[in-house]
C-alpha cells in the first residue's frame, strides 16, 4: 500500500521564555502582565512564581518562536505601564520593570535562533517602548555583557545616573537614557538547564566530591557540567549533584557514563540517577539514541511528533 | 519562590485507531470516510493508504480515547453508506465495508482501556447501524476470536449464509444477520507494533539467524518479540529484524541487551540498531530511564508534557 498522507512534522519549534518582573507583592499586577502574554495565540504559561521579599516574579512561557516573541513583548509592554521602579524595593537586584528576559531553545531551534529572537525583541522594546535594552549571555554583543551581574551592576538607580554618560553603559537598542519608570531591560538567550543527580553506592562523601570535581568544567571535565558532591544521610549514600547547563553540548548520557567510569575506579557502583524538575524530551531521546546505537533516527519517527503543528502551542 | 501554577499533565491519553475499509479504488469515497472521522474534534489523521489490487484502504487516526471512539463510529457509519460488499472484489479477504477496526494504546492508556473502547464502539455499531460485530484480538470474548483470520473465515459471502444459523458465528453485538451491503465488522484492541532492527558486525548470516531464534517468543525467548535473521549485502553485515509486538510488555532495551549478550557469545559486536517507521515517545523514554537508572521519574517531568491538555489532540 502507498501512503497518501505526508504529515511529517513540518515545524514543531518550541522556545521557552523566562521574563523576570519587578513585582512580587501584587498578584493582580502579575496576573495582568501574564494575561497580556497568554492572550497571544500559541503562548502557553508553564509557570509563574512570586517572591515578596525579592519583590520579583519569574514567569515561564513556551510556544513557537513567533508567538513567544510576541508574548514577551506584550508582557514587557504591560509591565512598563504597571510597575514603577522609582517606587520599587526588594532584596533582589533589578534595573527594570521587566528586569531580564531570556529565550531558551527547547525543541528544533538553535541557540542562534534564540539570539535572533532576543535581537528582534530588543529592537521592538527599544524603539516602541523607549526602554534601553542590553543584550546578555549568548546574545551579548560585548564580551562583558555575557555576565548578567555585570550588566545589572548599579541597578536602576545607578544606571539612571550613568547611562548616556558612560559609553560602557550604552544600550544595544533603544535610547541612551533610562525609562523614567520602567528602567532598563536585559534581553538574552541561554540554554535549558537540567538538574541531574547521580547516586553512588557508598557513604564515602570524598568519592562523590572527587568525582564531581573530575567531571565538571572547572575541574578539567565536561564543558557544560557543574557538579558538587553531597551526602544523602537518610539513605546512607552519596550523590554527585549536577547542573547540565547545555544538554545539547554535553548530553545526559555522557555525564552519566563518566560518573560510572570514575566511580568504578573506587569500586563504587552507580545505584541510580534522578532528574529534578523538567527535562526536554530531546534529552531523553538523545539518551535512547546513544544506548541503542540508533542509525539514522529522525525525530519525526516519534509518533507524538506527527500530531501536527496546529496541535502544538 | 513558590510556583503559583499547577499545570502538571492531567490527561494526555492517546489512542490510535486503524480501521480498514473495503475500498481501494475510489479515492473520493475514502476521502468522504476520512472526512467524517476527522470532522470529530480532537481526531487527527496519521496516515491513509489505498491498494487497488486489494481493493482496501488502511486509515490511521489518533487522539483522545473519546474523540477516537467517536471518529471511528463516524467512519464506519459513512463507510456503511458508501461501500456495497455485494459489488466488492479484491485480493484481500474481507467481510465488511469497514472490515476491521482495532484500537491501539499509545500513551497513558492500557490495553484494558482499548478493550473498553472496542466494546463501546461494538455496542453502538451493532445497535445503531445494525451491523453484526465480532470482538477480536485482545478484545475477544471467545478464545477462537483472538485470531482475526478465524473470525473472517468465509468472508462476506460465507458469513452471509452462516450467521444466524451457526452459533459459532453469533456476533458479540448487533443482529445475528449480515448487513445487506455493509456486511460485518471485526472490532478489537491490539498493542502498538514497533519494527526494530539490530545490526551485527559480521557477514555470517547464521549468527543473525541463531540470535533471532534465541530472542523470539517461539524460540523460548522474549514473550513479545518476533525476529528473523537477514543479510544486509551492501553493507556486508547481518541483521536481526524484530517485530516488537508489545513494547510495554517487552521493552526495546531488553531486546537490544539480549541481542548484544547473545552476539558477544560469538565475539560479534552490535554495530547499530534501527527503528523503522513510527515509535511512541514512551518507548524511548523507557529506554533512557533504564540506562540512566532513573529513580522516581515521572512522565510529567517532560517539558513537552506540560503543554496542557487542550494543546493535545
């Protein structure tokens, strides 16, 4: 028989966006901002968190690149009308009503796509809302702006004085003057972070610490791995606790295999591992692909990926 | 910070349904039948195939249990008005306008759910369309009806004579008489089939054949595995070609590991494996879970599964 349907996945691009707003005390304000974002077709709310002490909210939306771009703009626009930095105080450093806004590739998009989204958003925010925009992390155009802490140094009040005078504070988009109430914004791109722990069959903490050091970037190990050793006292075992800061660059299975190999050096078995929080399906598919030694496996062979673009956010 | 959103996956149930229609020559007729099915909200067309010699079409739809149930009924209803078995001839054995209609669990549903769908559909088809219904495979109520070939023996013409006279031909639902034009229908439930090949680093076909025999159910091997050995002449290697007839009962990784272990007995490496066609994401997630030795991994930790029920078909 011959198939008469070609419904291979055409576009299942998924981007996450995690804007941080300087509002942690008025849920009704956050609701308005979130409402503006989710009113955009194809934008889905994954999470929203508020902290009164920090006076800050972290919102996670997901969807196609186009819809997330539009949603992020709508959120920033609404926040700029609702949050007044001259009246804002909280423990967390901040420089804008929308303080930071990173794009995160989730599926079928590269970091370069997310950098492009950051640039497009920055351009709109700068020109239409007249808020100065600093591109940061992977989207940074100056090496020193890769580090968000440096971009935000001095915060709203400091930046208000310096911007337009100090060329180091020239924004990448928008006017070289602070927005009187909405401040400034850092827009960027960063990889998805997976929190991943590997449990070892020993109560010897030094083994976990030694392995953590061996596998992490800073210890000469894997480029996109941060790791520390911990005790799990109630279980009488130890754990290598890992931040996989770029699961495409350093995949899960590679970290797992390296821990297993290093542990074997001490006669210690890996008794299990644990994914904390969310993980993109791709990270697990990559793992299956590795261990099954798959040849020519295509993502559109996954049945759920055939459900079609219009079923996706 | 405290999350204010609980959007853990509530229901992402997915069922596949693969009705076979006795129409392989008039695409416009098939289009009408398919249109009736996909007009049901939440029903998505995965595939449709026609064969003129067989004079038969195989349609694959997917969606929530409720929508697929409704879609299947609409298709059977439409087919009963458009296909006349008294005028049908083709190479493939058949007994009805809609000849067979199996439900296949894909995600978050058990075989028992699909058996229930088969029963509900059978009840409606029998009472509303007055077509005699035979439950087959996993939905069979008589052991001999597990085998579709036995259910369909005699085909439309033979059944027309026997039904109502021979108690062995009493339908599970509907009247004990053939529908004058739409015939009878076999409705059932069966597992998803994964076509999976494992390539061995040798040109010795006997190794592949011996391993195929060792791992398959019929040779004393794995319960839900059918396997044969083949040569891949252009690559100078051999292959164990597997039908995984129930990937929940016998998972991919178990077949892979058993082939690897048996091959090692001959000093032969597994050089790769290959999934032919579609695979449910669950089969790959189960594989990652196994090799990473994951503890307490929940399906709703997969980011894509958080996209919410209303984004799904």
